[in-house]
C-alpha cells in the first residue's frame, strides 16, 4: 500500500533551501519516492489553512517512507531544512 509524505513549507532562506532540495531529491529516489507536485499551492475553499508551499511525495509503502525519514543520511538534511524553513511533515497511508 502506497504511503505519502506531505510537507507544508515556509521558506525563510531560499538559497539554503535550494541546497536542501538538491541534497534530498536523490535520497528520496533511493527509497523509491517520487514527487507528485511542484509545491505551488492555492487554496480553493476555506480559511482554516493558508499554506505557502505544499509538497507531496509518494513512496511504495510505509516502510519506505519511514526508512527515508529516519535514515541516518537524512538527519543532517533535516537540520539544514530546519535552518532555512518552517516545515510540518505528515505521513499518510494510501489505499
């Protein structure tokens, strides 16, 4: 069953964040993940959530998502990400 990592991102330092994106993409691919969107966000209805940028990454299953997110290689990238952006990440299992 597929699993998704959904991240809301508010980027404070675009240059540093671009460095993060370049580093993280190959690691996501190594765990079988693929980006499903480009981050451009528009709210169609409602006022409760006002995201700037939302990323959806599909993984083959929950084990692959968890493997990527908890991998030793990703931990320094998370630190870099947190230095240049405010991020909330959730995991979601598909059908």
